[in-house]
């Protein structure tokens, strides 16, 4: 079995540490490099130190050198940082797994453009269970296509900077597509005051931020006399990390292209 060398972006962050922990236990995966923003207090420390381990890889602030030392970059940082790392991966011919959320249209276009030259997995949620929920939502929306109001409710920790979450938006996109609607035209992101009766064609989003909630998502189909709820709750960030490693394996030896977890799991 060939070994895949990973470059872990944002190595000192919550997801960076989880990726390092998962990679250290995964056969056929090796941490080739770990990097964080220049000036981070973790620069110069062993990447496993924050986990109480020693892995022999020093966290650096030089993204170019870190990416050059690996086969694949895994990035769960922020849009502006991810796009800078993507440009380096494209220049250096490296594969990339992107778990960052909150991209605007221009950012998504930049990812699609880069994928014409390198293999990229870009997914709003890397957890296998969440991607199973996306498939369940397709089936539910086709069945519950008349007489049911759709609401998406999501909850995350207080540190999350974008809302609704990328996962919630993808859930809305999946349902809207199956119902033949344009999410941009039918989404309602907040209600306050005298709003009038709910319009049947809308899809509502509710956002909760607080504490250390890792990530809870529910899609509610509310009919007359019954409710159907499809829910996923994350107890830790490990499912995201394991999904990202699975994505890195998928990209190994693959040519340029833009993929997501549905491709990796064979759910197309």
C-alpha cells in the first residue's frame, strides 16, 4: 500500500488537531507537514504536542513549503486562507480536500477553476452520516412534495463565524432541487415581527449558536397532523476528520476534477 503524505492546514485549530489525531492512527496515511498562520504561538512546536503525543512533524508558518512537502492538502480553515492555500496547491500540482465553509460565489468559482488543473474534494460536510442524510432528504422531498412545509434548523458552537452552516445550506439545496425550486428565491433566513402567513413554497432556516455544540442539523417536513424530522447530531469532530482522510484516499492518483463526498461514497 502506498503512503499518502498530508499537509494539515490550520494545524493548531480545533479541526487541525482532530485531523492530526485521526491521521496518526490511520494506516497508509502520513503527516508530511503541518502549518498554521504566520505568528501563531504554535509555530515551531511538534504537531502532536497539543494531543499529548510526539509525531516528529514541526508546525511551520510557511504554507508553500508545507504544501510542497505533501501529496494532498486538507484545509478546514477560513475562506480567505483556504483560497490562498488552493492557489499554492494548484501551482505545485497537489491534490486538495476542502472542508471550509462560508465561501461566496467568487470563492466557489475559484475552487471550480482550480479543479480544472488539480483534483479537489469540496464538501460542506465530510461526515459519512451527514452525507447519508443528504441522500435520505432526496427521497423524502420526492415523497413529501405537496402539503408539507420545510424548515432547516441547525446549531453550532459559539465560535462558528458563518450562518447558516454550509451543511444546512446544502440540505436546503438538496430539498429545493427535488421540489423543483430555486433556493435563492425561496429561502427565508429569519423571521421577526408581523410576518404574515407562511408561504408554502418557502424553505425556512433557523440558526442557533452557543457553547461547544459541535453540529446539529434537522430538516423538518411539517404537514397537517404529522411531522417528519430527519436529524444528524455530531458528538465530536472526529467524523469530519475521518471523512477528510477518506477523501484524501479517493484523490490519490486521480486526475483533475471537482468532487464531493457523494462521489466518494458512490451516492450519485
